[in-house]
DNA sequence: TTACCGATCGAACGTTCGTTCGATAATGAA
DNA sequence: TTCATTATCGAACGAACGTTCGATCGGTAA
């Protein structure tokens, strides 16, 4: 079941783009259109439950027509996740670029993520829920992007702690993953049309996390550690 | 694809248990054995990707033999989730029963959940990851148990805020779901054999969450709710 | 026009799936 | 023992799946 193609990530896209200049737009747009339809289907019923026939109906293209743009169902999922993760990572990096204060960085990072979530809910649901649906080289390619995002968030957190609570003995991995847990679980319960505004949700998540790590850092870091094992 | 049987939850189990007293043990044990094998398979490859043939191989029972104990693949998933959620809910309620201090309640609740997770990782992964794989009446039955767990956690949180930060203007739903996000995301990254001890992880999650809601409650609750973050 | 090439399609192929059927072996009561 | 019930199994069925094939359509360069 696991794919094992060693192809470069952008091989097909680069090859296509080099051929013509007029048909390129049309081809890319058509592929994007199919991927957007697939994103809706994957988000609604899940990747495994979704069939290529459902995708063709959503994209209003014939079954064989879809295979003119992608080799396999797995590649559709790969392209969705690759584009979404890279787009999110780029956008967060952009908004973070001019900011030096770690506190402000954390605020902006969470706010940007929540805003991106609200603007691309189906895509981010597919990214959060289908993390193990890819295998082989495709999984590794996605993992590389995910690791970049992890390092970005962890870096912000570490600078925050260095500045405001340098003596804290907090496990940075646990802290980072608890934030990702909150953010990646959003698709299960947060409906921007029914609940609070994205801004308000981002603000509360940020406030909770910031006071959380700072407060826990001083509690767990100052005195002697009790029963649990630590350094 | 969605099941629509209106049967009572324990119908088959109650019927079986009333027939004999000797064969009941054997029958129940055999069913549990099959469910445990299915739990491993579902956790490893996912519910949709998993086939009944994989389950039969893991349980070392023939294909038709499994259908002597369950009507369908969907019922297997239902039984796994129903038993796991009820077992977790019961255990948390038990450990919480004698405690009145909300701070202590939160500590015990998180610690019990993490301990249960470590002791039943495949089962809790199936519960966290396959929440939408059931449909119809089965989904509603599970949803009822999940709501009980939600209310239990939210009640602890509300009593905590009432006691320590009664003036806070924190959205309780967002706060509760952020905790569930952290807990339900554990299966993605926490490996008790490699990382910190369950006790240490539970302690840090508890500390972060408690300082988070208390700190954010005072920050967001005192002054007028403006646009940016104040204080 | 002609010749070509990418885009699109209906139809089919081989596989795997969940589930069922009929028969056989094991079990316990009489 | 005999008999009825339960447990187990090999084999098969029909449906749905991902994917492929060969033909046709439509636009473009010469």
C-alpha cells in the first residue's frame, strides 16, 4: 500500500512549465481545480473513504480525465498536503519576519495560524487528519516541511523562555507539542460561523499558552523536583 | 456507508449473558480477544485501511469465525470505542470521587487520563483518530459518552475558575477544547518508552494548563476587552 | 486545408473488500 | 449413547475500488 517512488517533488510541475507558456496557465489552473475539489472530498469523508469517482464528480471531470493530471490517488493527497503546509509555513514566516520580540512573535504566529485555518479549513483538516495516510518518499517529503514548522514554533518558544523565564526547567518538546495539539485539534470543534471570532480564539489560545509555559516554567523550575524524574 | 441500526447498545451482550452462565465467560472472552486484535490493527493502519482479513489474522480466527461474534466491521469499531470511552470515563470519575479541591481535581484528572493513555495507547488512538468513522445511531451513542467526558472536564475547570479567578472572562469552551486538543494529540508524538515519564508529562500539561487559564483569565478578564492584548 | 498533439471520455480490467452460505467439528444435556 | 446447539471454517458472491486503454474531440502550426 505504501508508495515508494523516489521522484523529485516538483519534477512533473517543472517539466510541464517548461514546455509551453500559453497552455501552462490552463494546465496549472486545471490541476489546482482538481486538487481543490479533492480537498473538499477528502475533508468531508476522509482520504481512504473517498474514492476517485467522488473527486471526479466534485471536479466535474471524467474519471480518466483526472488521471491526465495525476498518476495516483496518493499523489493527489501528497500535492494537497505539500502545497498547504508550504503555504502555511511561508505565510507564518512572512508575518514573523519583521518582529523581534518573542512575545509578539508568539501572538502573531498563533494568530496567523488560526487565520489560515479559518480561510482554509478543509485543507488544514486534511493536513491534520491524514498525516499517516502517505507512505514512503511522499511521507518523508511532507515530514520535512512539518519539521520546519515545528522548529519555527519551538524557536519562538525557546526565545520566549530565554527572555522571560531563563531559569525554567520546562520540557520544550512537550510544550511545543501541547501547542500543536491545541492548534491541530481546532478542526474538530471550531466553527468560525458559530463560535467566537478567529481573533478572539487566537487571542485566548495565545494567552493561555503564554501564561501556561511561563507559569509552569517557574513552578517546575525553581524548587527541587518532586517525585518525577528529571535532570 | 453510514449505519442506521436503531438497536440498543447492549442488546447482543445482554441476550448472550442471559442464555447460559458457563459459556458466557468463554463467549465474552472470545469477543474481547477479537476486539483487542482489531484494536491493534485499527491503530496501526487506520479503520478504513484495515480489512476484516487483517483482523482475522491478528486474532488467529477465520474470516467467517469473526462474523459469529460481530455483525459488521462497523460494529467492531463501535464496540472498541464504546468500551474504551466508558472505561476511561469510569476510571477518571473514580479517581475524582473523593476530591473536592478543584486544583487537585485537575491534577488528578489529567494524570489519570495520561496514565490511561499509556496503558491503552492503541485503543485511545482509535478513539481519538476515528471519531468520524462511525455514523448514524452508533455515532450518536459514542457522542453521548464523549459529551459526558466533556462535561466532566468542563465542570472541573469551571469550579477552578470560580474559586481562584471568579472575575475572569475566559471562554470555557475554548479552554476545555484546548485541553482536549493537547490530550487527544498525545498519540501523535508521545512515546512513553522514549520520552519523559507519564507522570512528568502529566505534571507539565497540568501546570501549563492551570497557569494558562488562570493567567489568561486575569489578563482577558479585568480591563475592557480591546483589540490587542493588553497588560 | 492537413497533420499533429494535448485534453477528454466511455468502457473495461484485475483486485480487494465486506459479507454470506453450507458444511463440519466441538460441546453439553438427556 | 443420542441429539441439539454452538463454534468454526473454506469457499464463494456481488459490489466498489484504483487504474488503464483506445478512441474521439479541439485547437494550433505549417
